[in-house]
C-alpha cells in the first residue's frame, strides 16, 4: 500500500496537498491541466521533496529516499529510451544498471520483450521502432524492474486513441496482473473509465483520495463535474 | 569525491591563469616604470584592436545582410568558409596575405603594371589587415545570427505596412548585436601576438604581447616582462569583463542556413558577397598554389617539427577535453567563471609566469613542449566549455530523471548515458582544440630552441630567413594538418551516432 500522509508539495507559488492511500491495481489520476497531476507523481518518484508530511510504502518511510532507491519505476511522456542504446540494453537497465548482463538476465530481457510483442527486436535502436513499439519497450523495462510501484506520466499521450488503448491493455494485463500498484496520469477521462480500478482527482490544490471508478463517474463530485464539463 | 575532477580542473586553470600572473607580478619592478616604448606598445595595442574591431564590424554588416536575404548556390559553403578562420593557423593566413598584399604579391604586381607606387603590408596597416581577415568572418557570423533571429512574420508585416525594414527591424537588431560583436573582436585583437610578430614590430607596430616576448627572448629583462604582463592582463580582464556583460550572442550557433523571404533586396548584395569571398579565399588559394611546389623542399627538420606539433596538439586536446568535461559536469556559476578566465589571460603572460616559476628548477627549453601543451589546453578551454556545457545541460534535462529512476549514478551514468550522448559535441570541441593547438604560435616562441620547435615556429623561422618556397611548403603542410585534425575529430564524433 502506498501512503501519502499529510503531504504538502510546493513548486514556486503552487501548492498541492495529498492525504491518501493507494491500493494495488490501476489508479488513474485525472484533473485539469496545471492542476498538479505530474507534481504528485514527481513526489512519489522522488524528484520533489515534500514540504511537509511523509510518503510510505508498506510502512517504510521513503520520503527522502533517492529516486533510484525507491520501490518505484516510471514512464515519462517522452525520452523513455536512450537513443544510443539498443532495445535490449534499454530494457536490460532494469536488471543491471552497469549493463553487464549475465546470460540468464539476457534471457529474461528476451522474455520481457516477447511479452510486449517485441520478440527479436532487441538488437534494434529505438529510432528503428515506431512510437507504439517504443512505448512497448519502455513497458518491458518496467515489467522487468523489481519495483512494485509503476508510474505512467501521460506516457502514451503522443499515441493515437487505438494505440493508447492497446498500451493500457498491456499495462493492465502484464503489470496490474502481477499485483503491482500502477498509477497512470491521463488527460482522457475515457481512459480512466475503461481501465482504472479507482480514480484520484487532482484539482484546486488537492489530490483527493481514490474512489472506485464506477462510483466516481456515477456521481461525480463538483470538481470533477467542472473538469468534465457539460 | 563527486566534485574532485572539477576541483582539480579549477585548480589547474587558476594556477595557469592567476597563478602565473602572481608569479609574474612578484617580479614586476614597478619603480622601474614604463619606458616610452612600453607606452607606445600599449597605445598601439589598444589602437589597432579598436580599428580592427570597427573595420571588421562595419564591413560585416552589409555582408551579413546580403547573406540574410539572398538564397543562392554555394551559400552554405560560404557560411562554412566564414567559420574556417577560427581554426586557421595565424601564420598560414599571414603567408597567404603576404602572397596577395605583400611585396611580391598580386596587388603590388597589379599596381606596378598600372605604373603606380607599391604598398607595404608591414606595419600597422598590415596588422589591421590580418585582424580583419580573421575577424570579419566572425563578425559576419555573429551579426547574421541577429538577422536570422528576427521572425519571418515581422518581415511580412513590414512589407504589408510598406514600412522601412531598416528602421523597424534591422537598426534595432544591430543596436543590440553590434556592441557585443565589436567588443569580442576588440578582445581577440588585444591578445594578438603572431600577427604582430610577423607583420608588425618596430617602435610603431609593437603590441604588448610582442613586447613581452622581446623582453624575455632578447633582453632577458624579466622585471620588464612581468610589468608588461600585468598590464596585458589588466587590459584583457577589463575588456573581457565588459564583453561578458554585453554579449548575448555566440558565433558557433547553428541555424545560420535560414533565409527569410524579403521584399527589399539590392544588387549591392552580390558585390559584397563577391568581395568577401575573394578576400577570404584568395589568400588561402595562394597558400595552396605556392605551397605545392614547396612541399618537395621540406627537410627532415620540418617533418620532425610537424610531428612535435601533432603530439602537442593531441596532448592539449586530451587535457582540454578532460578539463572541459570536469567543469561542464559540475556546472554552476564558479565553473563558468573559471571557464572564461582564460579569455582574459594571454598565452604570453602564462608562458612568462611559467618561465619564472620553472626557471630555478629546470632548463625552460626542455619543458617547452609540456608547457605549450598545458597553455594551449587552457587557452582552448573557454571554447570547449561553450560547446560541452549546453550539451551536458540538454542531456540532464532530457534523460536526467530517467537515469535517476533507473539508479544510474556517477561512473555508470557517465559511461552509459553521458559520454555516448556527448560524442558529437566532444568531437567538435576536440577538433577546435586540436586545430588551435597545431596552429599555435605563441608560448612556444618564448622557450623553444631548434630541438623543440613546432611547425608554426619552424615556418616562422623559414620566413625570417627569406626561404619563402620552403615556408610556403610548410604553410601548406600546416594548413592540411590543422584542417585535417579538425575534420578527423569532428567526423569521429559524428560517425555512427544515433540522434
């Protein structure tokens, strides 16, 4: 269980408070742009130290831990792959940050690539892959990483609707299927409806505790109504 | 531990710039005062730098405007040619200018045929001519940058309003760009040594740098050299501090290939473009033309000197890249100051300081090459840092967070992410440093005897002995080495790079 305990985040004049617990499964973070969705993820990943409050994972206080030492892996909006490394090397970084992979680890990389439909593409460089395939490669790395929390910061925003659905299906089947805590920032409420178990609404400087997807869309609170419009 | 490389680099740079200055200052005999000759050198240094800068910038404005509004075949080549003087060995350019403007040169041949009196390239006029040759292209690139930064829509707007492009767009842009460009060139010309050595000299055309060299080399008057060194540093530091404040532009920038559609063009554009092309290309063509027959004349001494030049250049390139990398990775205000400090220092001051420091312990001649290597590395550092620092910043911005979540740190981060992504800027920076170092005729002239002479120094001695055929051959070899070194390094950085 990921817990944000009375957390206050500050960036310049911007303030965001979060007091919530996120259970395993797929959690969508939605809300108006500039509302602090990415800020929330940055704090969980360790790029932003909270002004107040603690962040815990299963009781461990990780508030001030280095990003690389957290139980967290993250997919960004872009630049998820190093262009000068092969796909296999990019994925292999999840297992061996020094890139000296044992034969067994290389085998694991191949299995992960196959799991996302990139079988035999390990020797290619990222630019030889389509945008969707690059997203899959980044997913394969998250799959291999021994990190129970996976953050996706609009990672598939640049893809078209059908490719994005394909990716989110993969995320559901593979990552959530392993029992991980997956947190997805999205600007498309439909994605949240279709894929999320629960929804965190970030608006007006507050990250609200997650609510069941069906429930929150059935009877949206005012802030969500304003965001959805109509 | 994390800051150790940057700390070492900072120490070395401070030692070579301020440390050598201190060593020099301690020897300075202020009571001795400045002689009339010293005052003349100061006046000439400031005067020629001011005239060179103003002439370069004044001529650069119409050329840059023509490049900004004309699209033609060979435009890219011309813009590239404008970048060439930066890596061109000074002494090679001087030989080329002599072939055009010198006593037996093309210009005087023409004047003689027309029954007119010949002109002499030696003296103040020649010094300014050579400085304009080197800095007119730089000025064009700096000013062109200002032009291409004006958005295309503004020109469309001006054309629609039938307004004066000059008053509305160009004059305000120039008002911002010209002071910086002028100051940068003024600063470069302040530190001129090789041009003054070859074309100047005598009581009426001696720069402070040249006077330092004469004081050490001929008079062995270290007190006077020290005093002059302090003056030189003060002049450069003042100019650099002013230039630093007013210079937002930088001449390495890309994007100069943009041509904006315009509705005001003048036929004068072609005249300016033709004139600048001839002015830049003719001396180089003459170096090649006269150099080819001279290549057969090159004795074993020249080849040995060429070998020493290449070895020194390789060493100073490696050192300069190490220093630049250490400082670029550290970042921050202090390292950026350390990085530009060598612009205020002069090679001759550094050389004199090291001479004073090393003189009690070792024969300076035996240390001539290592000292030259270090001085060249530090002198090139501002340029290396200007290339590397923004590249490192970009990598951090694009891949820093990814690397952090993956737990990539220190050596792994450097090996897996930063170095592979820095290959292109590293290659370019290496090319600049190698070319500058191979062509350098500065501190080596303070120390070296025949046994340590580098190719530029050997070439200078051939010119001094009026062995012009052999000098022309050496010039061609030096030109090939400098351009070749740049090409190899730059190319090495580009090969097999995944964008």
